[in-house]
């Protein structure tokens, strides 16, 4: 498999992916309850897996230059946008797990006490989400990135116009499994509502699926750039 992409050539794409995950992280702030439509939470979770697969598939083709393999993986990823992408993706998935499974990690918890003023609660959330970006990067490089590199290995070996749509469809399948696995959690009411809304509006469901499948080939030109 050739490493035929430079970090600079895909920096805008990974910057966009990082921004999408940053928005997904911010949407998990419970102080926005009632302001963020329920469908947004379900859509964000469902879309996170295809986005991860797209980013990870492309990342496998990046040539970071002569980076010693003895260095930690997060240092081998010599691109800030790529690091932001993995860090924010890890942050988002971690917060979803904490909130949905109602895990209590003591002080290391992005959800502040309910009796705190809204601004103070938001500051706490930002500190323990975006403020922990380096810790998220370390965690991602030790678990998430290696796993994604294994999963996306066959997709990265294919031409872009084949590999990216296949990776996207695989991500859609993972997203569906994630939604199904969380159907018994209390916080999944928003996700369930999203799924029900799609059942009632099949045109929207078809359009969303088609977009996630058709859009990735547009990145083929980036893939082919030497």
C-alpha cells in the first residue's frame, strides 16, 4: 500500500472533520437541553462512525515523512488537523459513553453539578472536554487509532472511488449497531426519536444515506494527489 498523500494536501479535510466532531462534543452539554433538537443527538452518533471510517481510511495513505517508528504513535501522526480529528472523535465517543451509561468517574466528569450556575457548568464542561484534548489524543493513539487502522486496511488498498464508499457503508453499519445497542439506555430517547422520525420520513432517510455514500468519492481527487 502506497503512502501517496501529504499531510498538507488533506489538512482541510481533516480540519473539517475535526470541526464536525467539535460541534458534536458541544452538543452533549446538558445545559443545552431543550435547545438542541433530539434528532441532532441521534444524527451525530449515527454519522460519527462513517466520518471516522472516512478519516481513518484516508489517514492510512498519509506519508508523514521519515518518522521513527520507535516514537509514540501520537508523535508519528505529524499533522495537527489529523491529531485534532482523532482527539475530538475520542472525546465525543467518550462523553457519549459516560452520559449514556451514566458512569461516575468522580472529578473527571464533564457533567457539572446541576445546582451550579449555567455559565459555570459550561466552563466545567469545556474544561473536561476540549481542555482534555491531549489526554484524549493519548487515549486515541493507544486504542482508537490502532483499531481503525486494522479495520480500514482493506478499504485503503482499494481505489478511492471504491474504498471510500465501502468504508462509509461499513461505518453506517457500525452506527446502526451502536444505535441498536443503546436502545435500552434512558438517554437514547433522543436517538429513538430520530430513528422513528426517519421511519416516518423515508425520503429523508434515503437522502441521508445517499449523501453519506455519494459524497466520499468527491474526496477521490485528494486521494489521488501526489
